[in-house]
C-alpha cells in the first residue's frame, strides 16, 4: 500500500514509540502497567484473569523466556510482587509515567 500510494508511514495505526526507562520508579510502574492494561481497557474485570499476561509466568514455576528471577528479585519475591500489584490496582497512580496512552 505504501509503495502503491507513495506513502511512508504506518497504514492502520500510529507506530509505537520507545521511551527510555530512566528511573527505578518508572521501571517498577511499567511492570504493573503492562499487567494492568487489559483491565484498564475493559477487556477483563481483573488483570489476574488475563490469560496472556506475564504476571502468571512470573508467579509460576513453568519454563519461560522472561527474566523471572530478575523481576522477582526486583520486587523482593513473589509475595511482594503480588502485594505491589494489589496495592497499585488504581491505574491513575501511574498516569504521569505513561505517554500517549488513550485513557
């Protein structure tokens, strides 16, 4: 389509943009944001029910390509990871850290 109509941009949606993670707080919030996003956008009632979430992989013992040990160490273990997600279940707490998300 781009070649045919002499276009150079994405056809159906804006391209995603990368944003450098510049602080520990931002990194921590991004992990929550990734897990909570399906709930925020109304795809499910509880983010823990999203079957495609890395949240489940982080808490399981199944083989994964994720850096599970790194993330769990970051939060201090599975218990603190669960507690962090439960305590931060209000998406508004991370809005200042997210750019161009359709709220």
